[in-house]
C-alpha cells in the first residue's frame, strides 16, 4: 500500500493531489492544510469525480492533523505564502522558512522514512533549509523546480517545432528563477535530432527566453501564480519515486562536488526511483554552460545567506 501526503491544499497542492489520485499513483493521497475545511472539501470534491474518471485511489483531507499523514512514502510540501506588495525577499524567506521547517518536522514525527519533495518558494533555498535542518540523507530531500522548468521548456520547443510535446526532449538546470534557470539547448532534441539542427538561432533564443519567464508570464495573465503545471510537475516527480521509474528528471538536490559545486541545493539532472535521488547524472557541460551554472549557483547562495542573516539556519 503506497501513501502520499500533500501539505498545502491551495491551487498547486490540490492539483498535485488530483493528478496523483486520477493517475492512481498511490493507494492513498492525504491533503493537509491549516485552514479548516479546505482540504476536506477539496478531497470530497475529487472523490466525487472517481466514478466519472474511473479511479479508485483513496483521498483524505484534514486540518493540521499530522497523525493522518502517518507512514507516508512521499510528502510534498507546497505550504507557504507568495511575495506580497511591499514585502522584502528577507520577509518572504523568513515566513516560508518557518512554515517549511515546522511542516517538515511534524511530518517526520509520523513518517520518519518519507522522501520529502519541496515545492515552496524560494524553492532552492527551502530545499536547502529542509535538508540542513532535518538531518535526512541527501537522497531523501528533493526540490521540484527543474521538473517544472523542463516541462515548460519542452512546451515552448514543441510549439516552435509544431510537434507533439511528448516527443521533445529538453532539460533545464540551475536555480528555479527567471534569471537563474539554464535551458540546455545543446541537449534538446526532437525524435533524436538536435533541435539546433531544426530551429534557427533566433527561434531557439526566443524559446529560451519564453521558458525563463514562463512563470512570470502566467502570473501576469492570471494575476496569481500558476498551478496546473506546478502541481502536475510535483506529481510527475512523485510517480517516479512511488513506481520506481528510474526517470532522469532535473531536480534541486544537495551537491557535494558534482557540477563543481558543494554545500548547495540546485537543479541538476537526477535519476529518480524508489530511493529518491539514486544518481546525479553528469551531463558534460561546455565552458559557456559551466559559466552560466556558476553564476546561477552564486545567486542561489546569496538567497541561502538570508537564512543565516535571519537566524533560521
């Protein structure tokens, strides 16, 4: 019997839970939220689609009852607040750091063997905080960001190629941010052909630019953060763990010298299976890509430093 808990029943968390249930990734999906009635209501709403959509995963909603999350195989943390007008980066990190630490600590009381998937922003820094504060093995703390960024990259590539998105390969490494992510065009392909051999340089540059502002574009259109793709990306990552699919997925993980970086959580290609991070896959970066990755890592470290400034870590 497999069990997945999603903490935070907002748009992203609820979408993640819905995708997990619909695809029958786990036998039981638990949603937990601090606001009374929200997770219970959304869980019931999802259950009422089971006969229509043909799934039989159990869905449970609860308000701050961590006992209901006991013995979870994977826990997805989406809790936190978005940055509000007038709020400094330090204030955002301070609030979300407190939430993530509290949530993760409570989860481990009931599911000490769980693999933690972090979605909360700033994602790279929250993943680093979770790893450092919980004392878990590095294979058990995973940030979702690169999974989402890579899906957006493949979306824009498929539109430029007029191709099926499932037949396009592409990955994004680096920090999960508009200026820190690195779409690796050199490794992108369509049916085995490098996309650089199909698309002209101008078109490919636009694909990269659109990918990097993919989240901001949606925020501008919606007036709030996106949720369908982020929720589905988290579920995609969870599925590779629960079903031991051994997929290579760009994820934010703790590095100890890989890609020339130490003591940082940042997006790199990772083999994901039942043990969480089973291998950090070494894509041989060229000089330009290495320089971009070093710049991205420096930006992530600067955000991580805020944790020390506010005495959270």
